[in-house]
C-alpha cells in the first residue's frame, strides 16, 4: 500500500487524472455490466375469464367485495387503470394475447372461427430462448379442443368452456378426470405450483395459468358459498333508461333497447328471470377462487425466495356488463365490456403502489413478456411492450385504442362494432344495420349516458375519429368482414329458434 501511495503521488497531474479515471472504471464496470445485461425474468401470467376492470376490492366499486391478493398486487406492483381488449370475447382476445395481433389479423374473430394454422404464439419464442413453459387451464381459442398446443413443454387443459367441478384435464395428451368435489380453479393452481417446484433453480420459466372463472354459469367453491349473501348491488346509472323510452332522448341506439330482453339483457338473462343482484353475488363469490389462486402463486414464489425477481401479471380476457345500458355480458364497446383488470408485480424492476393511466391493450402482452425475457418483439406484432412504462421511462406511447367486434350467428342481438377511444372521447360505429352511431365524452360522462353523435359542435371530431378507424383498418388489413359457414340453429336467439 505504501509503494502504491508513493507511485501515485509522484506521477504528474495529467497522468494522475487518467489513473483516477481508469481506477473508477475498473471499480464500476462489473456493477454496470450486471445492471445492464439482459436478465431472463421468470414470468407467471394469470388470466381470468369475464372479470370486469372495477370488481376488485381496492377500486372501491363494491364496498363489500374483498380481493386481498389482487389488492396486494396493486400495493406491491403497478395497476393499469386504462387497460382494454381489442375484441371483448373469449377466443379473439386470447388469440390477441398469444400473438400480439388484432382479431382481423389473426382471424379468430369469434368463439367458432377456426385457427388458420399460420399463427405463432409468443411462448414459442420463449422456448427458443431457453425457457421452460407450461400452460394450465382454459384454451378455448377458435374451437373446443383440449389438444396440446405449440409453445408449451407442459400442457394441461380441458375442452371448450370447461366446468367448475369434476373437470377432465388433457395432461400432455393423456386424459385424467377428477371428482366433483375438486374445484377447477384450485386444481389448476395446485398443478401450476407443482410444476414450478420440479424445475431446476437456474431454469427461466413461463407459466400461463388460464382460469375458467369467472365465466357463466357461475359456481363458487363450497368454502365461498354464501360469503356475500344479503349484500346490496347498487344498480348502474344507465340501468333503467330502456325500461321505457327515455333512452331515445339520450340518443341511444335501438339495438340496446332490443337487447334488454334477450340472453344478454337484464330482463331475460340467459333466457331466465333472475335478479341482477343475485347473479352479481354468485359472480363475486366465484371470483374468490381466482383471488386465492393469485395468493397461492405469490406464496409459493415467496417461499422459494424468487417473488421479487419474478414478473407476475394478472389480467382479464374481457370485461362484463352488470346492468349498464340494461345489458349483461360483453361484446359491445361500452367501458365495462372492453376494459379489463391489469396488475403487474416485479419489485426488482419497479416500485409498487403506482397506478398508470396509459392506454394499454391485450395485444401488448406478448411483446411485454418477450421484453421481460430479453427478446425483441417480432415485426408482425401490432402491440408494444409496456415494460418501459413499468420502469418509468419516458417513451412515445399510443394516444388511442381501437376496437372491433364481429356479429355472431348465435348471438345476433349485438351488431358488428368498430370503435376508437382516446384519453377523453369514445366513438362507436356500427356496421350492417340501420342504426345510430355513438360518441361519448368520457371525461364529463364516464357512464356513457349522453350520446353526442348529433351535436353540431362535435362533427369535426366525429369525422376525424371515423377517419382514424378506417386508417387503422386499412393499414392492418382489416377492411373485409370475415365470414364462415354457420349452417345450424341459432343457440342464443329465442326469437328464431329452430330456424336456419
């Protein structure tokens, strides 16, 4: 040390400055390299079915609803309060999640549209990057098959919508049936944790845990039955207008009035006479199984000591109406249908407790998870990684989201819909029927009560938004309405049952 001191103080000033610079570089270089090198993050993606954006405890929408594990994700992670799907329907949304593509691009436009056979799912790229990958749960993407799909080393699924108890799982090509006492949400979660447990500690992994819940018909776990008995569900502000004619003064489309008495309307829900509040209770009690699933996964990651470094994402595949505009279900472009919960945690990457207001969509999931694995998104992907938003980087980001839904033969009460939503306005354009379009000022009218489509002062805005819809469709190959063979009786149409 004395010899070092002697040499240091005897060298001239310019050399001394260079020496200090090199010394700092030697000290800092290892830590800099470690901070900037690509880390292959473990990722757990948990998807629920039909969970609307605001039915979580921490949002305060339902004062009696308790979702402690979703609340915990919001506290230790990031909550996106402006997350949307590009099509509010199971198969199209799930295909968009897996491919990063709009429905008109991947062509699985509804629950019957076949897989075209030319799609690449993002877990395939994770496999190429050395990840171990597994899928558990509901696939339901264009058909009812439970066959193993590309991109997953381990596979567990069921046919179609599945069941809440007594499920039969296709486990890597072999079918196993379970007793009626076995609750599907619990079973899938248990198997996902068991699969993670057997992995080598140095293997990056991706888990896709895809719940049936909370799809109708709702069935809660036995332990949750009666949990919310007697609570009051406050009917939405737009519930009653289509009971009479007041919807006309608000310039609502006629199809909304017509749908009130249908499979997807409050007066004939699922072709039965039931109270909305009773179904909401069943829905929320069923949701408890999903919340506990999140808790089980997080507890496992904590016990293994990898909770801080693992990315956990929770999302709904689409939203759900509970009486808004006199409707239930999804498909349409009102907020409660197209908007979904999106929670992300990874304490090693970003601080928790933050709410981000950026407009994100399900097409962003594939690029984001690929970015977590250190991969660039593929050029054909139409979504973008929101990883920069999570870590607080200022990056150019979209100022609007687009929406599409294509009329279904089985549920003809909802028309084809194209729409665009900016940070303030939403324009909804219908196709194939004699109908009024819609424009809402979401800043001043968050319930979408007052249709501004005929207001003179908004006509320039409406023309601009209509042009943007067509620009989007033209630029992405979406100017053709997809057709498929549907020679059968309509399943959800009580008016024309038995007709072809």
